[in-house]
C-alpha cells in the first residue's frame, strides 16, 4: 500500500516538474520570439529609413518580416527589398509590396537634321517608325543629284505627330535649293541655315522658300551671302553745325567695323551708326586709318575727312586755328599706316580776299576732276578750264579771280594739271613756293614722269613734292585683261574643251588636264575678278534634279581647278538646270549643246587681296630750264608760255585743236610749228597751254593785242563763228530731215 502511494506521489511530482518545466520553456520561447521580432523589426525599419524608403511598411511574424506598401516604380521596389535583405536573411522576408500604375509615355521629340555640302547629304535624327524612310531617300536621290546620301536616322514606335509630313516636304524643297546648308525639320517647323553664292541668290532662295511654306508650318531662315565689292573703298566722316555723322562708311570685317563705329561714338555720334561690310579694302589696316582720321576730325571740333582707297583728305573749316590744325595733322600723319597718304587743308572763303594763292585739283577714281583756286582774271580761268576739259572727263570747276596771284601762276597751274593727268586718281596743290602731287598710277615710273613733266613745263627752280603709289591693276603695259575679256577667254576654252561628266552625275569623265592647264594660264591675270561658274543641263529629268545636277557639276569644275593650283578664291558656282537652253532639246545635238559650263562676270571691279605698296616719294627742284626765267619777272613769262603753247600745237591738226580749245589763226599755228620742231618722244603728254600765246611785240598777231603787265601769263582769244567759219558737212539723212522741216514750216 505504501509502495503504491509512493509511486503515485512520484508520478504526481514528476508531472508537476514536467509541467513546470514546460511552462517555463513556453514562457522562455515566447519571450525569445517577441525579442527576435522586435529586433528584426527595428533593424529592418532602420535600414529602410536610411535608404529613404519611408513608403515601406514593415511587420514581423515570428521569424518572418513582411514588407508592404506601394513603390513608385519597379526599380524602387527592388531597391527596397534589397535594402531590407541587408538587415535580415532574405529567406525571412515576405514581399507584399505593390508598384504604382505607370503613366502614359510621352512621345519623343522627332527631328531630322539634313546636312548638305559638296560631298553629299547626311540625315541624322529620330523619326516615327510609321514613316516611309525609303520614300524619303528616293526623293533625295531623285531631286538633288547628291553624290552620296548617308542615312543615320533612328526610329521610335509612335504615331506620326501633326504637321510632320508638311514639314518634311518643305525641308526637302529647301534641300533642293541650297547646296551648302543645314536644315532642321521638326513637327510644324523648319529651320534653314544656308550659304548662298551672292546677295541675289540669297534673295531668290528666301523668296522661293516663303512661297513654299504650308499653312501652320513655321519657317526660320538664316541664309548668308558673300560680301559685296566696294570700289572705291570709301569712308566720309564730318562734324558740322548738325553734329557728327557719317556720309559713307565701309569696313572690311566685323572687328574693323566695331573699331570704326566706336571711334565715331567717341566723337559724339548718337544712336547706332551703320557701316557697310565689303571687299576691296586697300589695306588690312583700314580700320586703324579710319579710326585715326575720325579722331583727328573730333580733335578739330569741326571739319570732315574723306578716305578713298588709300588717299585721305582732311578738310578743316574756315577760321580753324592754324597751330591746332598743324598739331592734329602731324599726329594723324604719324598714326596712319604706311600705305595711306594724307592731304590736309583749311577751307578758305571764296568771296573775300585770299591769303597766299593756292590751286587744288582732285581726280576721283571714276575720272571726275574738281578744280578750285584763284587765277588772275576770267580769261585765265577760261584757259585753265579749257585745258582741264581737254584732259579729263567730268570737270567740277570752282575757279575765281585773284589779282594777287604771282607771276607765272597760270603756267604752273596747267603744268600741275598735266602732271595730274598721268595719275588714275589723286590730288595736286599749287602754291607760290611749292607744287604737291599725290595719288595712284599704273605706271611704275610715274614719279619720274611727273618730275620730267614739271621740269619741262616750269623750267629750273620750281619746288615739287611727289607721292605716287603704283597699282599693278592699272598698268597698261602689262596688258592685263578686264573682267569681260577674262570671262570670254574662259568660255572659249570651255567651248573647245573635252571636259565631260558621267551620266546623271557630277563626276568629271576623262582626263581634264589639258583644259585645266589652259584655264590656269588665263586665271593668272584674272583671279582677282568675281566670276560665276554656271552649270546647265538639258530637259531630261525633273527640274529639281537638273538644277541640282548642274550646280554640282559647276562646283566639281571649280574644285578641279582649285586642286590644279588655280586661284579660285573669287569664283562661285551656280546651277541653272534646264532654265537657259541655247538649243532645242528635241534633238541629241541640241541636248548636247545645252549640257555645258559657262563663266559669267559678277562684277567688273577686281577684288584687291593685297594692300597697295607704299607710295614712291620725291622732293626736289626742277632742273631743266626752258625759256622761262625768274617766276617773279612777268616780262619774261610770255616767252615761256609761248614756248609751251608751241609744243602743244606742234604735230597736231587744226581739227584736233578745235576739240581742245579756242582755235588759233592758222598763220600763228604755222609759225609755231615752223619755229619749234615737234617732240615725238613725249607720246600723248600734252604741253601746257592750248590755243593761247603770251608773246608780245611785232611777231604777235594784231588780233591778240599788246601784252599788258597787269595780265597773267596767257592771253586767250575767243573767236565768234560767223557765216565764213568752216563747218562740217551734214551727216547722211540730215539734209532730207532739214528739207522736210523747211517744208513743214512753209506749209500754211
């Protein structure tokens, strides 16, 4: 019994112990699980917050870590899951996260960049996949005749945007017009950046593009053209009662233009003055010379400066302080580049008594001549005016009477005009003690020639100051062709040449060496002219294709000439297509004649690529003594003037004298010719005086009258025509017209 109770107690005790142990184990496991969940939750939460994933919700269930929440993108969901796996084992993580619904994707910006040059066309950009790229390439090949077309386009699977096809058509039209261009095509917009051969070509391209613009398509053009040739290269700046301003302004580049305009603004010009950019500057230092000249006028306060090529004329108004004027002039002369020459003077009043006598004549590049100054009386003015008109075309005379001129003055003035006639352009000024001549000539010995003329006309003892610049383009002895002759020679070579092109291509066929050698020989003297190389085709093919093919062929010839060593800096190419046929296109012979290359002169004025050389200068005193003696002794002046007049009429027919001045009595002409042998060595250099004589005494014809001491060097006799005066015979048809006029006047 006792044993049975003992076993029962033992069993109960065992059960109690086991139950207590089980309870303790359960409590421990529960506490451990809660601890692990709390730690896992804290670690994961901390890791996600550190990564910026605050949109993730974390829950723990035992060893499992459950992640919930809405991720912005699939990438963000994956990054959050990876971040949580760095804190707990990834096998314990339950991914219950979702991803936000994606918005509808925006179509990309479709755009085509068409780049065209002499090598071909390149297409770069992004186009819709639904677009027919093959049709686009076929159109470019068929309408442009480009040697190569490179397709670098990419596609995107989206619908074509509105106004895409309209913009494509406009862009293709622009590609046909411009051989060197960048054309940007986007939906509803086309931007054209191109280089035209001339200002006229630029205007034509812009007009055609404007006509082709469809509705609701925006066109932006940026077409540039070569600068025009400015001849003479001119700048005129003046300051008067109305303030400082430009009458004309030319610059050779943007930097020079800014420099000139800044000088004008410093001088007080208001607003934004303009200045034309062009070719033809006589020197790269044009802007430096223009700036110095403008500063000189500003320093004077009033006055004007005119720059024509390399000649500068500074004119100060009457009343300018002489010392101030000399200081400004000296500073300007020191500042000017070597190639420029300066003529400066203070304007003198015409209607009041003058100071020292002065005569000034200026010859413009266009041939016009202005003369002004004082002469002893009206007869001397007529003599000088007649001589000037016999030597120059277009005289602007502002002569006046001045009884205070020194003896021998008129002879000196006519000698100065004769020396000026040897220059293409320039200025001569005569004072009592000096003669100053400056300008440009095509004769490399112009200084020697001018000195010889002055010595021959003035005799010994006359001072002169010469400054003459040699211009090779004006040298007649070089027999340089003008622009028209250059183009004519080039076209003759092309008409006789064997240069041809491959069918429907711009590649030169055969060996063009012989033709290029002939063109090179011509271009040696013609490279300074602006010449257009024009390509022409027959009517086979589309008009756009022919225009482009002709332009490409013209450019191929220019390129071949350049590669052969020919200077083509001033040559341009243009395609006329089938627009200018010279024969019918109905026959093979006519089509062959229409397929040609022609040269055309763009401007008769050559482009000066190099500055003119520095002028040749000479200061001295005439040494060759003629009949004239002391300039102040009027009693000896008539003999010298008569000597000069005799030289003039020697060897000239009476009809020539009629054209140049008053007609002398034939006995006087005979006497002059008999007494003075003709000087055939002077060519066409005219002596001093035409149709006048200063001789007094018995040998002088009575109608001239005695020489008076108050008269100047030359006496001019004006004879009035009467019924006995010989007249030329009427021209054919004039008699009949005169008779008809008389009949009409007699009719009632």
